[in-house]
C-alpha cells in the first residue's frame, strides 16, 4: 500500500500502469536498454517492459521497482523450492493423524 492502493505485482499490466503512468518513471530506451526519455503510449496496446534489468535501472529513480524485484525473487523462491518441498514433506508423512490415544 505504498502507492495508496493495492497493486497485483504478478500482473505486468498493473505494474506498467503503476511505474509508467502513475509514477511517471521513464520507460527504457528501446535502442540501448537504458532508462531514457519518456516514450508516449500508443494507446492501450502499447506496453513497456517490467523485466529485471529495467526494474534495476528504475530502482535508482524510485524505491518501488526495487520492492517489485524483491517480491518477484521471494515469490520465485516460494514457488520453486519452498512450496514443492513442503508438499513433498506432507505427502511423505501420509495423511495427518487424528491425534494420539483416545480422546475424552
């Protein structure tokens, strides 16, 4: 809620809107991959990149691109390693027991 409203960070469209329309950050220069002069949108079909290289460059101008990068890194670790390992651990233990001994 740093920007005052929720943003789905897994949505490139919402991230582009946040970075380039709301925060008015300059999109990358298409020739050199550098952050350069503002490129005008060519209607709703025009999108700008939110790849790691671009977000790293933009993070020098505003803290939000760095936060987006951190979120992506944590999300990747969670989905690649932690969740699969957790699922595998649950499967290897079998069904959870209902408790030890008779209740009463």
